[in-house]
């Protein structure tokens, strides 16, 4: 048997972060220095040291030959032309959130950082937020919107980066109202492979507009997102945690909610959180976009379980994102792995959840045998239900490249391991790959497997675009070849998930 929907680990790492010959790397930095010297920084520069370390996870910290920090979309376009002419390898970092070695950084080549492209402004009627791809986090975006009583469909943890989430699709709190975060984008400013700057929306370059909604950076580099705002002055939200003895009831609650998502203002993120030598806790993030109704009926399957701890209260979106951001641990290595099961009934969804849960936990002793308890900082298994309300809202907005089908309920899950000690990197990666192999084959045998892997939670060994469906995948390839006929973003930018 082979690993479903994954590549061998060695190949995946080369796809996510290989570097070219030293001569090509040097040529890229030299070309940028000759034409754009004020925006190019080397290891002896303070800016280089600040920018080359500014990542979510230690996994992403590499040693680029130079850092290019463009001051505008036009300057970025000039830089892309110089890199293309010199055949210089490069990586691009926006939020720096994707925890895959080489996804948004590079050894020896050029690291392009979007830090100076920091647009953050509302339209006159406050219906649109214009947002740059700098290393700005969602917590700063929400804090900017808070005085206006507004929100947007963005990251759920405050420290999550902006551009990666929007280009990956974007699971968000408001999904049952507006669909994916990318569905709320009304226009993009994009630097194309020839260095030109394009304004892209449903009327101008509609094929590229569609492809950017889930297709990542395969077609150009986005220098501005314009997305719809949501009136959301306060929400009722928090984490509701229950003890290990109630895990069976908790998993049934996940299936009950997911099988019949009837309140569009709700969103949940249920998770199991094991700890070596300690009790496993079950915790669910509950979100209700309502400033007056506590404990909505839809959450009763969870809130009827005796509580271990709770942070449920009325708060602003910014406050809630900050609260959840406290879960982020600095200075660690981490890996996220994505997967999906589908069903339509409580029984199907409960069976899918149970298979994932039992397979994951059956394999935990093998991880504990290899990694000292003190080096394991966090382990988590969580689910994200995407059902009819979400799919209908997405379709109403015009759709996207992700390829999910109406009439199904998708449970996108994520395996998470966070640790310290580079000497354990290989053991952790082998464990998560083998665990994903076991989960995928078990859910396929049960008839519940779906090939969709949410890019925002995916690992480097996983494939993404085949899971969008053959038609959507080919359409993405066609768009990439149209706007990037020499494959600049496929070849010179080795990081990230490629459409071909």
C-alpha cells in the first residue's frame, strides 16, 4: 500500500525548499543590488537580521544570501524582472506563518519580504478593507477594525499571517455566513511574472481572480487585497474545555453539530489535546457572531457536558483573536498536517471522527518513545466542519478554486505537533507522515476519505491541488501558464505548493 495523497518525504522537502547553484543565487542578489540597492540587505545589515528571523516557527529559519524589501508593487515588479533576467532563485515571505521548511524562506537565494507593503485602510463607506501583505498579523487588522464595530473573515488566532491565509482559501469564524476568507476578496493588486502590476477582479482578469482564491502564489505576487467587511461589534465566544472522561460525549457533540449546522452565525473548532503523562483534555472553540445571545441552542451538545474550564463571554473579535493567540508558543518547531473526511449523517461523521481519533492516539506512544516529554510542547488533533451554509455562501460569492462540492459535509482535520530540539525534527516528520498514512487508509477503507487537504494546515509531504478535483487542477495549470509562460513562480521560486 502507498501513502494516499502524499509524496515521499525526501521529495516533498526538495519541492518545498530546495536551492539552486551558488552562482544563480549570487546572480540574483547582484542583479537586485545593481538596480535596487536601497531595498536590498545583506547579512551585515540590521534589516537582514530582523527580516530573516521573522517567522512563526523555527522550522522556517534559513540563511538567504540577501533580503529584498520592496517599497511598492512597482518596485517589486522591477525586482522580479531582474531576478528573471539573472535566473536568481527567490522565496517570498508575507506573514511567515506556513511552518514548512523552505515554503517562505530560502538558503543562499533572495528572500523577498513584504514588510513595507503595509496598506491598511477602509473604503469611504467602510464596506471594503484594503490590506497589504506585510508581516502584519490578523490581530493588528482586527484591532484596526474594532473601533468601527467591524470584522473580516480572517485568521482565528491573532498571530496568523494575512496573505497566506487569504491565498490558501481561509478557514474563518464567519464561514457559515460568507464562505471562505478568499470568497470575501473583491479585488487584488498583483505583480505578474513579467514585472507588470495588474488590478484583478471579477471583470478584469476573471480567470486569475478565480485562481487566486485558493491557488496560492503560483500566478503572481499579491501586493494588496481588498475584502468585504462584516458588521460585528461583539461576539459571544471562548474555549470550553471538558475532562478526559467526557471525550466520547465530546466527539458525539462534534458530529451532532457538524451534521446539522443551522445557525449561520456559529463556528466551532473542537480539539483533543493530549500531554505525555497527563490527562487528555477535549476543548472546543465556540464562536457566535451575536452581541446579545449567550449559550445559543446550537452549542448545547457541548455546553451540556460538565465543564473543566471556560472562557466563554462577550468580547470583540480583536479580544478573542488575542485570547486564542496566547496558545501560540514562540521559539519552537512545529508541523501541521491536513486531511478531510466527508459524510452527510451523524453516524457517518461520528465514524469518521472516531477513526481519525483512535488512529492518531494509537500511534502516540511511538512518538513518546522517540521524543523526551520536556521537548514536546504541544500536540493537538482538531476538526473544522464545513457544511451547506458555508458552501452556499461560497457559491453566492462566486466560488473559488478549492473544488468542494455542495451536498456534503466536510470535516477538515489537522494534526499538530510542536517541539524543541532540531535533533528530533526527522523523528517527528517520520511520525506524522506515517500517522497520516494510517489515518488516510483507514478513512478510505470506511468510505469516508476525501482527497481535499486544506493548504493552510498542510505539511510539505502532502499534495494540494489534485484534491481540488481534476478539472479545477487543470484550470489552475492553464491560468499559471497564461500569466507566467516561462514558469518563474514554478521554478525560480521553489517554495510553496506548486500547481505543476
